[in-house]
C-alpha cells in the first residue's frame, strides 16, 4: 500500500537557488536579463550566417546549429524558473519534470556533439585543406547533424522511460533549480541501480566520447602544425580554432568542474555551478564568436547596415 501511494506523486518541489524572499526580485531580473541576452545574441548569429553568403560553409552551418541548440538549451530551464519566482511557487508537475529532463539531456548532449563535429571540421580544414570541400561536402554535413539528433533522442528517451519506473514519496523536493537527472535519482524512494548504470553509459556516450573526439582532433591539428616551419603560418592556421577552443573550454571546463568537484554534494554549490554551463555558457558563446571571429563580426556589421537601411 505504501509503494502504491508513492506512485501517485503528481508534482515535485524545486529548491531553487535561494529561499531568501529579498533575493527573489534580484534573481528574477538577473536571469531574465541573461535569458534575453542569450536568445538575442544567438538569434543574431543565426541571422548573420543565413543572410551572408560568405558564411555558407560547413563551419558556420554547424555554428548556426549550435546557436539554435543554445537557445533551446537555456529555454528548457530558465522560463520555468522565472515563472516560479514570479508566482512565489516551487512546484513542477511530474510530467513537466520528465519533459524537462528529456529536453535538457537532448540539448546538453547536442551541444557536446556539435562541438565535436566542429573540431573535426577544423581538423579537416587544417590537416587536409586541399580536400576540405570534398570531405566536408553538403551531404556529409547534412547527415552528421541528423545522426547526432537521433542518437541523443534515443539516449534521452531511454532515460525518461527508466525514470518512469521509479517511485517517489509525496512532497519530494529536488535540491536544484531544475529537474536534473542526478538529483532526481537521489530523491527516488525505489531502487535506482539500473538508472545509475544507464546514467554512466549515457555520460560516456554524450560526454566522454565527444570530449575524446575533440581532444583527438586537436592532437592531430597540433601535430600537423608542428610540421609547419613558419611561425606566421602556424598562427594563421591555429587562429581559425580560437573561438571553438574558447567555447569548448568554457563548456567542458564548467561542466567537468561541477561534476568532479568535491563540493558537488552540496546542493547550493551544485546549483550555482550548474548555472555556469546551463546559462552563462550559452550566453557567452555569441560574444566569443563575434569578438574573436572576423567573418562573423563582418557579417553582423553588414546585417546591422541592412537593418538601418530598412
């Protein structure tokens, strides 16, 4: 009878970032500002790439996909958080929580996959420049993205289906500002062994393997650059990787720093750490690519000029 009552949970309670009522308006304003900056910045990157024929190349095709994913990524968590702050509420429905988990995993995983594909693109451009257009042809680029989506859809769906088998006690509070898989498994009332095993498997598929792919691509790039005698040639070749390396360092540095930090068990520190890779990273990506990339900066300038002429 007790197990039956556990399965009737209709909602969870999100702990949030702070219980202090005086901080709620500040948190609302801060996260609303970061959300709007992220959406606007990434939309400008997408519009600049679509409107400028000079940027219709594989690298910028993947960048436009990354910007689209970043908009969806931050939209998975922040709107619900803002709604709860505004309504002075902490609840999220059971179904809504599973939906949030599903889409959060999809967009977080897609970020890692796209960064890996972009690293491969830079490897081909630097190590095989004469064959670049042949290797990175539209057919391959058009195939890589759907394959990544398919893998992530399957992994995320299995996660949600396994979570549906868990039971929870009434009034369960998730010590986070959104429904994160790790935190949900910690508060489950039933055995989570299978869920934890698949969590490790999915972490390897969506996190470890993409990171290894990036490191392998850049090891080959560095090896190729070492054979270039001219310092100017090395700088020119590697300068095309600057923006991508910055984004990779920011994304993996914050996420790995969070999950491998000894303080990750503390819920408030875990929540604040999660803000770095779920909010700050998508917000900074457009600035990194616009400030460090002359092509994108030029495209944004031309887009602004056309907007003024309308």
